[in-house]
C-alpha cells in the first residue's frame, strides 16, 4: 500500500539529533519519502545520477524506467489522476525535458497533481549554452503552476514540500523543479520537513443558502460536473444530492466517471460530437449549476451553449480556483470551493419543496438513452463494428474496470456507448493528447494490479509510444490494448474531407503488423476482423497472463458511429 500524505514515514535515523550529512540526491529522495511517494517514472540520465544512487537504498520507492520521456511523464500524470497525489517523473536535461513537456501540458489542462524533476547542467555553466542547457523557468512557465530551480542542496526539503503543496492545493496541477547536477552531489546537513497538507477552500453558509434559493426558483435546472480529484465520498455526496433534488446531470469532456451513468438523472456528456439534444437542453436551461468544471470550449461547444460574458442561463459556478471564477463567464453566484467540500455542502442541502422539473429530468434521460443506443450497422460497412466491441465490454467488464484512451475519432464510440459506473475509471486527457492511452494504462495497472485495465488506441495514437508495451511486460502490468486500425489519422481525415474533399494529403497511415509488434515486446497479440470474433479474442487476452494487444481492423469510411466518408 502506498503511504498517504497524512502518514509520516519512518523517521530518519538522526531525526532526534542533529541532521546527518547527506548528498543533495539523498536529501531529495528522503523528501519524497516524507511526502509519501511510493513510485517514480523516469528515463535515466547522468544529470541526476545522485538521485538514482539514493533510490538504490530505498526499494520501497519503486522506480519504473520507461522507454521514452513522454511516456514517463504521461504515466506520472495518470498516476496523479488515479491517486489524487502528485505523480512523480524524473527526466534528464535538454531533450529529456522537452520530451516530457507533454505530461506537464496534460496535467495543467486536466488539473492533475504532478511533479516533474529535471536534471540540469552545473550551476557554474549556466548562461553559456552548455551541453543540453535550457532555462526551464522560462520554458515551463506557461505549462505549470510553479517552476523553480534549486540552487542550494540545503533548500531541497523546502522546495519539495512547496512543490507537493502547490501541486495539490486549490486547483491541482503540475510543478517543475530543475536540479543542477552539482547541487545533487553537494553534501550538507539539513533537516527534513513535515509531510505536506493539501489546502482547499470551502463554501460559506451564506453561499450555500443562496445556492439553495436560486435552485429552488428554477424550472429547468441542469447540473454540470467536471474537474479533478473527486473522492469516493464526494461522489457519494453528489449522488445523494442529485437523488434528493432529481436534477439532470451532464458531465464535462472525459469526466463521465464522476456520476454513475446508469442512474436515471444522467443526461450525457458535453464532448466532441455532443448529443445535439443535450446541447439544446443546456441552451434551454434556466439555471446551470457548474461544479468543478472550468466551462471550457469543448463543454460549451465553443462558448456557444453558454455565451460569455453573461450567459442567458442563471449560472452558479463552483470552482477551486478563484482566478477561474468570472474569467470567462460572470456567474449569478460564484463559490470558490474544492470539489469534495462542495459535494459535502450540496449533500447537506434539504430537498426542494416541490419537484416541478421531474418531467424535464426524465426527458433529458430519455434523450440520452436514445443517443446511447447503438445504431444499426451500415450495409456497406466492412471490418469490425466498434459499437459491437464497446457493447460487449459494457456488458462484461466489472464496475471497477479502468478504461484509458488518447485522442482520435475511435474515442467517440467509447464515450458514447460505454457506461462508467465508478470514479477514476475514465483515465483520458481532456487536452486531447495523442499517445496517452498506453502509458496511462501501464500506470493504472501498476497502481491497481487486481483490476481490469483496458486501453483504447487508434493506430496513430498507439504508434506514439508502442515501445511501452515492453515496459508493461517488464513490470508485469497485464493490461489489454485495443488498437483500432483504420490505416489513417481518422480525425484529421474527417476534417480534411469536409474542407478539401477527395484531396487526401498527409493523413494516410500505413502501419506495422500490430500483433507481431506486441509479441516482439513480450505481449500477447492477435488481430480481429469480424464482430463475432472479438469476445473470444478478448477472453484470450484476459487469460494470457501478460500484457495483451488486440488489433481491430475497422472500416476507414466509418468515421463516427453515424457518419461515413463519401
């Protein structure tokens, strides 16, 4: 079991007296232990050899060495999503840092706690364009909540404590710390800090009363959910509130697991390819209660479902970051609060005097069920129907199964037809990063080896980090990858055909033998070309006793569940 932030790990042998003489690398590893780190993801580099040496003496911090820094950062970010604690990534200077920047960008837009440690050139070489020199405070400034370079080994405990505090407090996000290699080798005597304590704002009594009044006055209310780090208790509180008030619930892009999709109040998710009737329901609502979500461009269909700066609907906006409240939309009521505190407040509200919007909620649910019903297979469609695949998984996977994915049109089937039942079972980038699914699945299976982990990836998405199948095999992560192969960059082709019909340029994607590639990495691999063959293939993947890959050959013309390329 991992150590939580509130648990103090075993004290340093000299904690009762004067602190011992330690290298910067050892001080850093001891700081990670203080704050409960149990796993790091990295690609090794000579710039942080002192850290690797210190980790040798602390096998309780598992070191997962990936094949690419981008994958390491994606795994750390996914681990932050899964645990609510900062995922930890170490990469070397220059190329390592630039490769890993994708993880910081995902963590920022997805509000995921993460700390990226970057090896750096020695302090005396700074400003000379030394080998692989980059100014990380400038490079990562727009990609992180806080970026700093540690210039003194004695300050490492304070920097790491602040990094944990910053990454988890308010709106979670990434922190980047630059580590000059001579600082890591420096010897000094410094005491460790206490474990970090995340801080979140809570709603006040007056705000709670005002929210209840506005909600009770509504005739067509709608609850929009989003944001990160919802605890199981928060989701239970939210479900109790929704049941008491019988509100229709819509989830923001790739936040479907915040509310059990089987419940009668679930009305769908505000995504790319949104249900048009749900979009109209958002427009027609007279009150929007938005909790946790930033109300970004995808959730609002390019800021059209709610029009800035003052939407037609009365807006109650609850968010952890005060800077987000009023930034795009001027709400009727703004409440700065963490999602867990907000859910507790909502659960404590007494129910409404009357349920005059019961028909409104029932209609929203009916429209969602119609939209989530798989359409008949097109008579000209060839290969595997993704709807049949997702339907099989929806019917057979356990409620706690974790699904991961990256970016691409193949995700439309997953988001539309799979019913998420529990929190932290949808691990996907809200920023739309390709390549994310497989690294995230590795992190998920290592964090929860007892649970089923399924990665969906398009052929282009998978080919971003296919080598991480070898990482999964090395560490015994028995995940299942479903590669949806249509031999092209499907999303880009869809837009290309709309704007430049018949002029295919740059979007064809000849691929390898995916099953053979999987086998070369130590995984089980096979190809499926017919719907009826998938259930047995998936059963074999589950029984393989190692990572598994199933390649689905799909019709490239079937670009979405209801749209075909001409």
